[in-house]
């Protein structure tokens, strides 16, 4: 049961949505699938007077490839991403990630935009977005702006999206994200991650031209371990660099003990999932999976 | 606010608060109590319904989010006098014990068979991952879904066939007794 009353708005265009957010300001909140927001409302952890439902905004649920870029609308459902051949070919880490989120019922409601904008350190998509160097397209009263995922996630439940800005699209460079993977350690199939790691390798002439890593569940927000990336970047292909990167990533991890495991355990597992994600990414980068 | 949606093919309209959950709208406004509220914390799937053909947890959807859309509940699949193949299969293969999770299980299984008429065990278990059962241990549930798949593929509706024969006086007893 939801106790705190609010007024519901259902804009049909992005402009209307942005205008409503401007009008109600601090007292408003966007609603996407509601798969995080509604549970929070039931817990009494939500107190905005105005809910602006993005669910009826048209033309934001696309999944398409344009000029070598996989472009996914902020309202594309995780269930559609999970089943998309385009996604699997362009950024397989995102497919790994999508199927690992909750269960089919939640994935049918929850879009990718909500998963990143909610910015719960337990959300899985942020790790893939950061490892992929994805580009986030935001639209607000001041128009459109773009930023890298690495700059988007600031803290628990806090992103660089300004109040009233809608995440319109997330863009992945298909060529550079082809060698990518997400590994999620779970207590049971539908649970949040104990820890998770996304890795991406762009291999060029037998060396790693680019390496991206992102970790779920080991800090206040998604972890972007730059030193670990540096250990792999420019290296010849071989697992020595991967073990070193795994150590470095775990060293930056700041997990807390909870029902899913102790901090020490998670720190150790951060190493394991990072190495496995790198290994899987390499198989895909080199395996001619086009 | 005025909220209108189509539930099991019937236009349902009511004055309701924006905070009303779809599960409460279905149970209290439409009076359809087959959709169960198990946990009300988005964890159990007892409240599963189809929203525009896709399975969702109706306790985690606002009724206003479903406004103008099509909802199908367990009652929309068939009733006690006319069990659909999935309902019949759960009954025939003992896919339930207390029955609390059953409406959600059946709706999820139905959605699976709509898009995949011949799922293997893994596909069945994945499709039902959001539906928890505290009684059966899932073995009989998986068996029921496989049987339902077989009936659906073969276009068989044993329950309906028996009901017809009963009506015509060929067989006697309560529905299902002679199956
Ligand atoms: C049982 C259960 C298990 C789950 N397990 C997992 C899991 O394993 N991994 C995982 O990652 N998640 C999990 N989730 C969360 C789920 O993936 C949610 O879909 C996700 O966290 C975001 O919810 P939503 O998309 O429905 O957005 P909402 O709940 O509607 O919104 C979430 C937040 O994002 C903001 N927002 C949404 N879209 C936009 C946009 N386009 N622009 C700007 N702001 C926006 C909203 O204002 C709100 O603050 C689980 C949820 C449940 C109920
Ligand atoms: S009642 Fe909806 S998930 Fe349990
Ligand atoms: S039969 Fe009792 S919960 Fe499933």
C-alpha cells in the first residue's frame, strides 16, 4: 500500500515531460517502469507531490544501430534488450547484464533509463555503461547534452542528470564494445549482485587498444577502476595483465558487509568476477563474433 | 482520478487515487480475486497479470500506469467450467498444493507458451523465475507446463471436450471427474 499521496501526470512528448518537471521542480519525480520507485513508495521513502510518468512518452523505446553506434532509448525495456540480436552483437555485456536482472516480470516493466538513473550501487547496467564508455544523452529545458557514463554516476542514487533532465538515449560504440562481458555473482537467480563486473576489450594488432571495467555492488556507486584498466590497456594479450587488473580493481573496491556477504568476501570476489569478465570479453573480442 | 482499462476484454472504469496499485484495482474495483497479493513487496509473483500481453507484477504497477491498456488476469484465461489448457494441465499434473502461487504461475506459463510453444526445462524455469512457490518444489509445476505445452501444440482442450460430452449427457459427475 502507498500512503503518501501524489498527483499523477502522463505527458506524451519529451517537451511536455520536461515542462512539467520545470513547473513542479523539487516536488516532482519522473516515473519510468516504477520497479524501483513503487517499492520505495510502499516503504514510505518517497515524498514528492508530483509523479511525471515517462511511460507514455512516444519514441523513446528504440533499439537500433546507426553509423556504428548501438543507440538505445531510455524507455527501452530490459526484456527487449535481453532479446535483441543487435545488442548481443554490438555489446554482449549488456545482454549478459539484462538477463541477470531480477526476473522476466520486472524486466518487462523496467527500462534501461530507470536502471541507470536510479543509480543504486546494486543496479547492474551502470557497470556495463561505465566499462563500455557509453554516451548518455540528456534532454532538459536547456536542450540536449551528452556525457560519458564515467562522468554520469556520482554517488548512491545520485547522477549528473540535473533536476528535470530526462535520459533520452544511451549510445554504445558497436566496434569497441563487441569484446565485452558482464559477470554477476548472486545468492540466487533473481537476486541483486553480491558483486558484479563488466569488462570490455578492444583488441588491435594483438594488443589491447582499450580496456573498460565497471564493478557493481562494491561501493557507494558503480566503481570505475582506472588503474586496473591501465594495467590491461596497451598490454599484449595474456592473462598476466588480467590477474594484475583484478588485484587492482579489488584494491579500489569498498564493499560493505550485508546479508549477501562480508566485506572481505566481496573484496575477494571482486577479483574473481573482474578476471572472469576480462577473460570472457577477450573470447568475444578475438572470437570473430560479428 | 478517473481510470479506465480493459480487463479480460471488459471495459472497467473507476474513480481511484493515483496511489492505487493495479493489483488492488483488479481485486477491489473489478472484483477479480484470482490475482493474489502475496508479498506486496515485488518478490513473489502471486500478483502476475498480463499487461498488453506481457507478464508484470501487478503489485508493482500503478493502476494509472495501466490506464487505457489491456489487462488479462487468471480469470481471463478460463474458469472452473471451462479450464484452458494451462489451467487443466496444472490440475491434471498436480502443479499446485496450497494454490496461492498458482494464478501467477499459470499466467506466466501462459505467456511463455504464447511465444514458445515447445520450451525445454531450462526455458520453463527461466520464464517462471519471478514466481515463487513455497509448497511444491517446482518439479510438478515444470511437469504441468510441459504437459500444457503439449496440449497447446496439439490443439487439445480435454476439459472443454469433456464438458461438452457431459452437457450432452454422455458422461456424468462434476467437471473433470471423468478425465
Ligand atoms: C524484485 C526486484 C529485483 C530487482 N533486481 C534487480 C537486479 O538484480 N539488478 C538491477 O539492476 N535492478 C534490479 N531491480 C531494479 C529494476 O531493475 C528497476 O527496473 C530499476 O532499478 C529502475 O527502475 P525503473 O526502470 O522501473 O524506474 P523507476 O523505478 O520508475 O525510476 C527509478 C528512478 O530513475 C528515475 N528515472 C527513470 N527513468 C528516467 C529517465 N529516462 N530520465 C531521468 N530519470 C529517470 C526516476 O525518477 C527514479 O528516480 C529489481 C527490482 C525488483 C522489484
Ligand atoms: S504480491 Fe506482487 S510480487 Fe508478491
Ligand atoms: S502451491 Fe502453495 S505456494 Fe505454490
